[in-house]
């Protein structure tokens, strides 16, 4: 079937546009080339006699116009108008036999087949163009994909030591202040309080170490969760890209008319698919490692909670011991006051006894003198 542009009544006959599909064109050349059992439309347009070039339209845009404006023209049995200016004719078949007639029964089927094949040609043309564009973009995306993980993990690496240092610094300052106050209060205590103070210091040091480890683990946990989300998004994007590339490869294999170009594109796409699959495997391994780190961080958090509970118990015991110690100190002060009063009373009694003894010795001396004088 050949398509010839029929202009208005006053148009020049040299402005005709002849397009053949699957048969002989008007000038005798082959109008279609078979590709994998399908026939692709060839448009051969002759320039006008005035030397001006005809306007080139997008095939899919013209195709939608053709479908929208199909109507019968004239009363000739072999002509139908697909759009204004485009006339559908039926050339004679090979061997002098007619190819078919546009009667009301068979004309609709022929026109339907023509429009269907026109749609297929427009779709394959758009797919070919998209495949070329995608193959060009793949080389650029490879370099971007290899550079993004290192660039995105750098800020998290820089932030994690800062957070751990700041948390450790505040915890260490508070622990140092608590330790100073406790050492000042323990200097006036009895010798048996040294054991409780050493236990206190031990638990305080352990608490400081736990707080530092907790800060590091929380920073690592936040970083790992952020990386997990990022890798999940990239994994989904890689999977979609791999599926799209697989579909593109199958489509390009179906439309492999130009063997050399298609083979090179196929090898490039297979190589990019292998690289993407390797990247996917690496990301999956990284995801498993991050999951293991998250599980270990949860275990450390459980250990931290148990140690904090033990620390609270020891602090409660220390508070009870401090209360007992303050009670004993008060009792000791009372006993010391009683001893001081007892010593004062004893000293005054001794002084009184010394005075009495001195008086008795004087009395004895006077009695001795009286006895000797008598």
C-alpha cells in the first residue's frame, strides 16, 4: 500500500510525498525492509519544484493526527484519506494481480493493519532513540554511583567523633565534680568508710566508661541507620535500573536490525548490568554488616541498662551507709562530749583531793610537832 499526498485543487503535482509500506513504491523501489519478521515503514519524500524543503514532523505526532482524521474521500473505490493532504492508494500487486480492493468490507481491515503497523513503527523509533540516550547516560551514572557513597559517608564520619567527645566531656566534668565532693566528705569519715569510697570510685569510673561507650555506640547507631536508609534507597534504585536495563536488552534483541550497532550496545549494556549487579552484591553485604552492627549496638544497650540498674542499687546502698555513718558520727561526738565532761569532773576531783591531802599532811606535821613539843 502506498501513501501519496494529495494537495488542494490548485497545488503543484511535484509536491507529492510518496511513502511505501511492505511493497513497491511508485517509482519501483522497495518501500519496506523486513526486520525480525516485521515490516518497517519507509518515508521517501521528494523536494518540491521551488527548491523549498518540506517540514519534518515527529512520526508519532503525525500518526495521532492520521488516526484522528481518518475519513473516506470521493467515490473512487481504491482511495481513502487518512488526513487532509494524505491519500491512501492501492498499487497493483506483483505478477499483474491486484493486491486488494477497498470495498466496505476489506478496506477497514487494511486501514486498521496499516495504522497498527504505523503505531509499531513510531513506538520502535521512540524506543530506539531512548535506548541510545540511555546507553549514553550509563557511562556518566557509573562514575556518579561510585563517588556518591564516599561523599555521603564523610559527614557522618566527621560528626560522630564530635558527638562522642562532647558527650564524654560533659559526663567527665560532672563525674569529676561528684568525685571531688565525695572525696571532701570522705576525708572526715572513719577508716571503715574507705572501702565504700573505693567502691564508689570504681563504679563511677565504670559509669564514665559506660557513658563514653554509650555515646560512641549511639553515634555509630545513628550513622549506621542513616547509611542503611541510604543503601536501601540506592538498592531499590539499582534494582529498578537493572530491571529496566534487562527489559531494554530484550527489546533491543527483538529489534536487532543493525547487527554491529546492536551488538556493541548489547555488550555495553551487559557490562553495565554486571557492574550494577556487582555493586548490588557489595551493597547487600554492606547492608548485612550494618544490620550486624545494629544488633551488637542493641546488645550493648541492654548491657548498659543492666549496669545502670546495678549502679542505682549500689548508690542506694551507699546512701544507707552514709546515713548510718552520719548517725555514728553524731553518737561519737556525744561520747566525746561525755568524755570531756568526765575528764573535767575527774580533774576537779583530783584537784580537790590534792588540796585535802595537802591539808592533811600539814595537819599531820602540826600534830607531830605538837607531840614532839609536849
